[in-house]
C-alpha cells in the first residue's frame, strides 16, 4: 500500500524520471539567448535609441533645482 502512495505522490508532484535538461536543450537555450542578446545589442546601439537616450539624459541634467 505504501508503494502505491509513493507512486501517486510522485505522479502528482510532476517529478518523474526526468532529472533535468539534456545537452541539446542546453545548446538550444544558449543559441536562443545569444540571438536575443544580438538583437538587443542592435536595438540599443541603433541611432534612434541612442538619440532618445541622449535626449532623455540631457533633459534630466538640465532640470533646474
């Protein structure tokens, strides 16, 4: 009877025989993270974003106290 409860508890908790990600899943995750970083870098270093950041910082520094 005790073995049945252990199996039910394991099934309900979602912990089965899968102990973690496989090597291919790590590789895909790394590739996705690198692609996202590349896109984010391109956006942040674009002329439009750079101008907007400089304008915002300039306005913040010109605020009278």
